[in-house]
C-alpha cells in the first residue's frame, strides 16, 4: 500500500515565500529568549534529545530553553531571523542545513579544541560547525523475499523494471535531501535528476519517514527501502535481531547510497554557555549517550561504535566534502520537478 507523504517545510524554498513558519509543539521560534537561558533549536526528536539536555543541565548547572522542530524548518527560520535569532545553538540532523547557515555567515567560528576533537572527515572544513554523530545510508530489504546478493549495491539499479513498485523512501525527509545533494556532488546534477525521474517512473512507494519505510519492509508490504542505518538497529534492539524480517545492506564503495552524513551543531551567538553545550555533545559522556540510545556512530577517539556495525573507516561513501552538502535548494527543486512531493 502506498503512503502519501505530507512533507515538512522545504529548506530554503520556504525562504522565498515568506518569513514566518509555524512550528508545531515548540511555540514561535522568534520569541525573545528567557533571561540568561541557553536557547537551543533542536532539529532532532524531542524524545531522544530531552534526556541528554536534562543530563547537561544537571551536570553543568546551565539552564536551557530548548525548542523542537524539523531540521529544515529550523534552518529556514534561522535564515529568516538572521543575526537576530534568539537561538544560541542549532542542533541539526544533517550537515546540509548547517552548511546552508554557514554559507550565510550565521555560525560562529568554533575553537580548534572542538573542531579538532572529532574525526576530520566528519566536520566542517571552515570550523563553523562540528559533527556530533555519524549516520550511514543503507539499503533495507525484505529478508524473506531476497538474499543479500540479490540486492543491488548501487542505487541507480533501482530504476530498472525489475524493481518497479518495489522500492520506497521518504522524498521530503531531510536526510534524503542530503543524500540527493551528495548524489549531485558525486555524479552531477544531470545524473541525480535522471535517477529521481527514473524512480518516479518506476512507481516509487513514497513514505513520510524512514521508520515507516522500515516498518513496511518488516511487515512484508515493501521489498526495498533507502534509510539511515540506525533505524534498523533501533528496531532490532526492541524486537530482537532474530525477529527482524527486514535486513540491511551497505551500498558499494563510492556509490551515492553509501553516503555517511552527520548530525552536527553550530553556535549562533556569544552566549557563554553555548560552547559548553557543544563540548558536552562531543564529550565521552555525550558520545556514549548517542551510541547507547540512537546506535549512531561516535565521532571521537576512545568511544566504540554500536555492536554489530562495521567500523566507520570501513565505510567508503562518495568522495565528497560534507560542506558541499549545503546546497539543498537545488536538491529540493530536483525532487519536486520529478514529482516526488
């Protein structure tokens, strides 16, 4: 059964339409911050981030005003608010949104003690934002219908007639938009455009979120999906690996489907505790929190990746600079032009 997607506000495209965005569940993001509180725009799930914020407050004594919304919504909002944004820190679910803000000069330069603490391939090249966790793209498949060697290792193969109506992903999801941006950077706009049009013509099954894609595969109603790795590991932790009908395969080295993106953080103000929070995210305690609760890759030495994951240095995605993922607008336009909206 096809799931129609109700997409979040499109990053950057929304900027040309108007300034104000209504963010459900977090109030207006342009309201002045409370006296002295550290204001965090969190573009990640509240259920995930709230315990980490609480631990930070308990460990440091810093009072935090955290507001939640989708990463594209917050990035668009900050671009509208500019240097008058009440946000002190932006916690993003992908590098592209941070790159877009950096390009507009809205992020403060971070000290080398922060940027140099994480693996250099997974942070900004100009020091304006820092990677927090790694997230690999994977191909999820129905293990009761397909063997691993029957699943292509290249995403371009899914436009073939063999896979008509059997592949699904969330076109409006921020991580998918960044994947398409990586596709463009690695293979060019024409190749990305052709792939999107090919998927649209091959009866793509559209979903709103990655977890719905995985759920469909695990229930046997979808054969193939493109998701981030941790969705599979989170579900496997809940139900048991042996009970997983869905399986995952890492794409071939260099393929756009093998992209390893990052969550990350940038500082927007001179608030004295902004740097303290970012340091906490990449501390051993912060990194272990993400490993234990999200199954994402840690980005500092001395913290082990979740059990069962291939080592981060074994993943060979397309040879691109994550800073080049900043141009999401072109990706969104290509997705829309292909009718995947």
